[in-house]
């Protein structure tokens, strides 16, 4: 049996913490293939899903800046790790920031094998709000047993910090392709010219915040000269109310309010993908975003900015990597004019997911890594 302590302060389930969502989906698939015991350790009031876990523990205390609250969080972390020590669990942390990294070091001192996922570039090993924390994390990073890295940029960063190559496991994020399969995209349309009054749907999923720049989609739709009008659908929680108000003000000013639909947080996104024509993520920085993978699995063309992993996901055959607003406008006008192009790009997106990013293959890579660390008995390994 493979035994895992999944350490995710922000939780792991159907919500908008990307690594937590991905881990939830990964272990949901892994349970179908492996003899697995899974305990979730978190400190999130938003944690909901727990049906795939054998146990869920919420740590008291906070991991913010207050010394007393964070000290309590560390004490709770130590007490939890002490209780599970010497029972064959691997520590699987979903990032390398302090609320996960310090418990990871405690786990090492207590004899755990420790694996951490690095899902952004630059990572928390190089960046911090405090230079001393960054230095400490970079120094102790060499004691971690394995790092799951999701892009070449992240791999090169960790190598530059002196972390040995044999500790780095290139493991992409995955997606449950069967869940998002869209039968309506199976056959291309008969004509390459859409009716003049036809409205196309441009979809964005994720937290509404400045880093992800959904306002660029509103600006692009307002600037498009195509006779085919776009409707922008935004699905995700508002993390910045001031920014969201600025977007609403822009819509009123440009007269596109009726062409922008905001649905807020949704636990299930499949129907939104299936009703969309194009997916866009104009973010300033990402690791390997679940939204793009889910859109690709739903056979959608992709418009993305050049964040880490963008060129792994988006190629000329299935979408556009754009640098600015002009690039988004150009991509939208080309896609609006040619439904066959949209259809073909979507089918290529689906093919890329099936070949390189299926959750089944990703789960196999994770669990095989755990096996090589000696954390399961051969006679009970699935």
C-alpha cells in the first residue's frame, strides 16, 4: 500500500487553488489504479470535498504574518507529523512556500520521505516577501527528496540553485480527459462562414484578479472589428473587488455590458467549456493552469500569454500565444471568420491532452516515484 500525507494549507478539492484542484483530481484517478491511503492536512475554511480521502485534518492557527498565529500553525504541524511518523507515509507538499516548506523540513527531521511540487516560475525557492526566507528556503532545499516540476523553466531554476538533477521529476499537470470530452466537437461544421448575427463565446475561468488580466479580454472584444460579436463569459471568484469594479466601469463606458457574463465561483465547469467557442487566459504568470488543460480536453482553441508552460500547451496548430492586446484582437478576428479553423484547433487541443496530459499517465508517474522511494511494499503495490 502507498501511504501519503497530502500537505496543502489552502486545501485540495473543487476550488480555485490550482495545485489543490490538480492534486484532488490526480488522487481521485490514482485511487482507481493503486492501493492507496491518503490523508489530507490543510488549514482552509473553504475545504469541502473529502470523499477521496481516508482522513482529513484541519490545522489550527494561521500562516499569515502574525507571529502568534503562525507559531500555533507550526506547533499544530509538528504535532500532526509526530502522530503519523514511522507509519510509512510520504509527505507530499503542493508548493515550496513557507507554510508548506517549514512543515516539510520538520517532516524530514522526523524521518519522512518528502516530495514537493513546484508549480510556478519563478518559484518560492527564489522569491519571497522577505529576502531571509528566500535564502533559508534555497539553503534547505537540498534536503528534499524529490521535486515534481512542471516546466523546463522551473527545472532550470532549481538546477541553478544547485539542486541535483536526480531529485527533479518532470511531471506535467494532468486532466481527466474523459470528464471533459465534448461530442459536439467531433465533426467540423459544413461551412467556414458564420452567419452575420451569430455570437461567439470567449471563455475565461479562474480567479478574477490583476495577475490573470481578464480585463484584456473585455478590451479586445470592444476593439474587434469583426462583424461577428463576441460574448465574454467569466467564471471564477472575485479576489480583487477594486479591479472587478474597474472592469464593470469599462464595460459600461464601451457599451458592452450585455456582452459580458459573470458567473462567479462554480464547482463544476464542464458545461461552460462545452458552450464556449474559444478559451483565453491572458495571465502575467502561471505554472501549468488547470483551466487551459480543461479547455483543451473540451476541444477548444486556446489564446494564451507566454507564461511558463504556455508553449507546451499552446502551439500554432491549436491556438495563439500573444504578447499584448493587439495579438488577442488579431486572434479573435481570425477565429471569428473561420469556424473550420476553430474546429480544427479544438481537435488538436484534445489530441495534445490525450497524448501528453492525461491524468492516468500523470498519476502513474507520481505513484511510481513514490514506489522508487521505497514507500510501498512490492507485494501490495497496485
